[in-house]
């Protein structure tokens, strides 16, 4: 139904910034949930930020005030602007799409990108 490709990860010093991109293979206009998750070594995957088709945004407390999720509908792309990065932000960041509309209803399966590595280190 949709393929997701993340990009923009890399190595950055503490206090630095990165912008992650999630390029979708189709329009994201009507996808109910588009979000960013992350998974660090030895830790469970956690929701970082999510935006709904109606524009409602949620952030994990750990990133609130530092990260911003946004959409560019024309480019079929979701972004995660990451500012004031901390070592504890180091993780693989994954793009997620949930409740993707189809021609016959709504696909309730989750779709995931391959992930992009973010490493925050001096």
C-alpha cells in the first residue's frame, strides 16, 4: 500500500541538529497516522513523534521542545527536525504509517521504513 524510505541520519555532536525525511510512495494526505519511532541498542522501540491526518501532533516527553514533526503533502514526505541533540537520542529512527486508506476501506496494518541511524557523540 505504501513504501517508506528514511534519510537524513548521521553522526552529529551533542547540541547539533539533523533533519530526517520519510519519503512515501504515495500521497500521505489521508493516512491517519504518520510517525517517527526510534530504537536504541538494548531498548524497546518508542514513539518519538506522530502527526495525524487532521494535523494533531504528539511528542514523547523526552523530545518535546527539541524535535518537530511536519509534513509536505506535495512531496509525499514527513520530516523530523531534531535540534539540541543529546547522546541519549542515539538510535535507529524509523518512519511509520498506520491506517492507510485503500480503495475499499482502510488498511489497518502498520508500514515501516528501513530506518536511518542517528548517532549523537562528541
